């Protein structure tokens, strides 16, 4: 039992939609000489006819999107492809961790065309019970970018991205945490119970403003005592640019006292248990709310308080002018004392 619907003679594309009954369902086949065949199955003959007419109209005006792939590809499969083809090329290594967390939720097993903004909102609200608003937003960004890639590069078309801007959360204000009171001394005392390199790496971070990844990747070949710099190659910097970090006298003293490791790294500390060890050090020192990355803010703020210019501080940290302010938190007492000396 076959039903054919043809169109008027002014259509020049050889357009013909056939609607065929198979196994109590209706298969629509649309073929045009300049467009690949399009197929879809319906339970209702009326729905099949209506879809055929609308689809042919969209093909005619160039607005048709073939959602075949989106109707059979799950978000989980797309995220796995995103991790292989996109995340692997990024400088950051955070994506696999974020994708792993996203894939713990059932909505990723829906095909892409069935994922709605409501699914995204429900995921967002559930995640907020476990992580901060900024962390949730990072996960939403991964989902959004993955879907954008699917629609623009992987032929997995949908009408619109379900990750709407209004679904993103308002993030907490920028951190302002610095070392307070005698926290520096407490840290130095606490980390003595750990391997020999922990006290030096904490102290060195405060006096150079280097990121954790840069510190753990730095080798002795990058150090020049003569030029008083540590030259970081592009492949280990976040900005993907070579940076020569000036070494203050205290930083040079730290390096001169360090034993040389067999692997050539300045600080041969494993990344796997880094955060756990840092948390234990802070716990023994009874220091609360201090993150490793806050040491970068401490370093940059100290440089400004010593009177260095913005361009000079940028040489240390490699941050742009736009992001430099995030890492600057002046000590009000220090500023007051500085003004008192200028009288």
C-alpha cells in the first residue's frame, strides 16, 4: 500500500516524496537531485503527510536541517568524541574530569535531539548540591561547546543549543584570600613533616608567582643563575608563550639549597596526590580557607606593594592586564604605612 505525493511542475529539483506503509507504520522518503535522501518513520499517515510537505518546503528554501544523526546519537557519545578530538588538544587537563562528572547523570543517555533546556536546568540544580556555581558553569560550558561542535562539525544537527545563557549561575565574587598573620611561618613549620621539596615549593611559589603546573614541570635546564631567571618554555605555560621569570635573591637562595633530583625536575612532586598533601599541610597548621592558587595572589600582591609597575609584574606572572586584577589584593595596613612614610 503506497501513497505518492507529487508537486507542481514548476519544481525543477526532481522533487518527489513517497510514503510507504511498512509493518503498520509509514515510511517517508524524500529524494531530490541536489539533496541527499531524507527518511523518517511515523505511526500516523496524517503526520507522515504533514511532515513530508513541511520538509520539502524547508528543502526548497534551504532551511532544512537533517536531524538523522541527532536522533540516534546520545550526548554521552558526543562527549566521548569531544574528549578524544577536542579536549586532548587543549592546554588544560581539566576537561576529562569535568566530562566524567557530567556523564554520571542519566540525561547524557538521551539522543541529542531529545535533550531540552529543562534537562540542562535539572542537571545544573543537582550539581549545585555538590560543587560551586563556578564549577557548574564550567561543566555547562563543556556541554554547550560539545553541542556546538556536533552541529557545526559533526553533522549532528539540531535547531538550537539547549544550554541557554540564562541557565548559567551567578558566580561568587572573585577570591581575595592572601596569607594572614603568621600563616607563612605556620606553613613552613607544618610542611617540614612532608618530603624535602614541599617547603621549598611553597616558598618559591610565593616569591615567583609561578602556577602549580609550571612549578611541577620546571627543570634545572630552565634555570639560569647567571641571568637570574627561570625560562619557561611555551609548552608548560598556560598562555602558551615563553616566559622568563625573574628570580629574587630569596628565590635564588631556595634553588641553591635544593638537592638535584634524578629526573631533572626542580620540584619532583607528583601531581596525583598534590591537593591531598596540600590540604594536610594546611590542616596541621590550622589554616582554613587557603587554596594553593591563593599563593599566586600573595606573590603578585607583594610585587605591587614593593612598587613594581604593571608591566614588570606581568613579566613575573604572564597574566594579561584584564586578569591581573584578579590576583591583586592590597593589604590596607601596608598601604597606610606606606603613605605615612611619604609625609
